[in-house]
């Protein structure tokens, strides 16, 4: 961890810039129309020492209401159960427990106080010590998203006792992801950032979390931590996440993890691989045989997943139409791509006498083609270099499926030439270990390349003209995917370098670019 001692001017700068996060009892500049505490009448005064009361009264400049005070008003360390009530324009906070001696406490009032008419809220912090002095150390750090590297707003940053896991101090990040913890006692802590969806100041398994590289940190003086905390969503438990029956005879299954080396069982019978197809690495489409079974049991066993799902078939008096569509949503095929069509049912046969292929421009029929089909995909094999635009007519019954025969359908396809595309020649020589290259076109991910060897120049061809950006993922375990961290083992998420300055690709051009991180 990189640290730096504060000089007086740095301390002043931090205090001024932190007023948008948890502020003092003054209310800060969070919202100029929010209810403001009358600081001179707070009893006992903020930052009191030798505190021996069990009650704090905070007057405001207008009538207020309380919003969920049991969640939004907390004392840290959490040595008491707070009771909050309104008395005219004052907020009264009380407790029955005896507090620990020589301890600095902070009461956080986080969006609990709202005015009656407009609902504006106030974030503030009331601090006192049961000893002779207040703890005075400050700690500043930034929180970013591990995948996007963007600042994370409204994220809890907390200091925890490494032995008891008790929270000792916390704050909330600003819109710039900045966190400033105040009134810290010199000690050894565990530092966590987390989303706190439950608002209980306890890190739950489902909440986004981040931590420093070191398991614990000694804070003995005011510190600016120059290494940001990278928060991530913990890896989900392996399970079937979605299941859907799709008429006339298929089931789509989605998993929380990749499905690798799988075996699929349908109603107790192992499915042959020709009865299902992978849609993505974590999802499958199963083609059901003819059956009277209304509730289908699907069992998936794979490298990371063992789970069962029950999927109900829909019963309709009207048969589902068998539709033919292009495998490419825009009907545009690159030179390296096969012209292919898909149906919404398992294909059993093709009648080429009911398929017409002709040039769109002058209606000349094309007869020199072959075809293959697999699962629900029909592939047409022809010399695409001879044609630019073709119309495919599928007459009724052209494709026979288990769910019935296909309906009449016309599909116009563009067969693009090589010169319509551009290429990228990326220099990745900065990187010396395996990486994943995520390519974005107009901010949409289009390719994910695993690069394990020859981390020099990488060529990417057949790119549509436009602007491209990139992410480089340091694939530490060489499994071909981005891995999040693990709170229990303090494993950090795999590092991601962003290249957000667009690289413009033009048709029939090779563009060269070098990817070197800026920090």
C-alpha cells in the first residue's frame, strides 16, 4: 500500500473537498435546502470529550420528519442501540447501554432527517469521546469498479477490527468515489468497501465488496492511500438462473457459470449432443422430443454446475408457426461467414424444390449451392464472391421440423466484400503474460480474444467501419474469462486496463494501434 503523510495544507484541502460525503454536525454543503442543524444549540455540543450522557439533542432550523431511523441512524463502534424521536424541531437520540471508556464514538445520521414539505435530506456526523480527547487521524482513499475502473458513488468504506470484525469507523463515497474517514484511533484495521444493500453495516455475500491488497493496515497517522479499492460483485453460486419453454418444442436454460463438459438429462434420459445447442458459454437450448409430458425435469452436470430445473410446457390449441430467419440480425454476412438461417424448431429435413435463390438486382435464379443442417440451423454453401445481394424464398414446407413445416418466408441477404471491412493491427508487446482482449464497437462488446502466446502484434480482420475501444484483462489463471475476487481469501479481481480513446476503423484500411496503460 502506498501512503503519504499529510502536511497542514493537504489536511485543509481534504476537509474542504469532503463536504459532499459524511460531514460534521454542521450539515456541510450536501444540500442547501436540506434541514440544517442549529450547531450552537446541540446538547451536548459536537466533539465533546469526557462524555457521560445517554442522550443527544440536535435542534434544526425547520420542522422535520424521520426516515427509517433504525437503519439510517447508527453509532460506531456499535456499542449501543439507538432510539430516535422528534420533539418539535429537534432530533433526540438516546440509548440505555454504558459506553466504553476512553473511546471516540460517531453517530451517523444518513438520510434519516427530511423536511416535511420537500423531503430534502441531510447527511451528518455527531462525534464525542468518553475520554479526555478525540481520535484525530484521517484516512483518504478512492473506490473504483473493478470491471469499468469508474468511480463508485455511495459505497460504504469501513474500518473493521481484524479479530472481532466489529466496525470501528465508516464513511460513504462521493460521486467521484472519494472517501475520507475522520476521527480514527491509531490501530491495526481491515479496510473494506461494500455496497451495504441491507444497510446493516455488515458485508453480505451478495453485496459488492472490495479490499486492499494487504489483509490489514496499520493506521498511525493521517494518510492518503494512492492505491484505489476495486469493488466487484462476488462470483455467484453455481446454479440454473433462468429456464424458459419456447414453443413449439424447446427449452432455454441459463446458468450462473459457464457450462463445460456437460451432460444433460431430460426426464431421466441422457440427451444426445444433437438434441441441444449452446447459445452462449452459460446457456443452452434443448430440443424436446415428441412427448405428452407437461412438466419436464432438466438435470445439468458440468465442470462447475450440478443442478435441476422443472420447466412446464405450454399447451395451445393453435399450432406454433415455424418461422425461418437469418442467423445474422442485420442479414449482412462477412466474407468468412456462411450464409445461414435458423428456425424455431428442430430441423428434420429440407426440400430444395421449395427453396428459391436469385440475384436481387436482376432476378436471375441461382442453382449452384449446397446445404447442410444441424439442430435448428440451415447453412447454404455457395461462392459468395460472385454475388452482392441475394433473395432467399422459402416456400411453405421448405424446411421440415419436429414442430411442423416452415411457413412462407422471404429473406434478403447482403454478401459483403472484403473491401467493405477494415482491419486492426494491435501492438500488445507491453504485456508479458496471458491476457484477454475485449473489443468494443460503438461501445458494444463484439469480440473476446484469449491471447496466451506471442504477445506482440494481434490482427483483427473483417471489422465494420466505425470507432473501436478495448479492454485488456490480465488473465492470471489463464481460464479465458474475467475472474472477480474473493473476500474470504483476500484474492483481488483480475486487473482490467481500459482504452477508451476511440480507434477509428475505415473500410479497406489496416489501422495500427499500440495498447499501453496510462498508469
